[in-house]
C-alpha cells in the first residue's frame, strides 16, 4: 500500500510542476473571467466559435488530474483525526468546583469562612 501512496504522490508532484509550467507559458489573452460570464470577448461566448488551444486543453487535463489526485489521496490515505467525521464522541466537559452562582457580587455568599466571622 505504501508503494501506491508513494507512486501517486510522485504523480501528484509531477502534475503540480507541469500545471504550473503550462499556466506560466500560456500567452495573456486579457479577457479573464469576464468571458465566462458573458462580458467582453468581442461577441464570442465562452463555448463559442473560438477553438480551444492545445495549451488550454493540456491545462484542463492537468487541472482535472490535480483535483482528482488531491481528493483521492486525501480521502484514501490520510489518517483520521479526532473530530466530527470520525464518529468518536467528544470528551466530557471539565467539572468546575462549586462556587458562588454567576452574577453574585464579590464578598457575598460563596465561602463558609465569611459566614462564620
């Protein structure tokens, strides 16, 4: 099992490096997210007539592999921690020593020494 984790971690690291490189090598198009939501772009829609470049296709593939490996490695091979998702009960509250009720002014009620003096 450790071989699988090591191999997938290696593939994940290579994918990260390739994804960074391909994003940095792409030319700036100056459109940003505005195209995805219908603004800018000179009349072409996000799914319109522009052909997607090879660099953009590689970026989409590498991003999908990155997200898939990140989720798979996290879900399958990480040790569970204490928390809500492990099904363990949380420890009980720590008992506080008895004292005056909340809101009691200092010096009034609470200790036996003051009652006897």
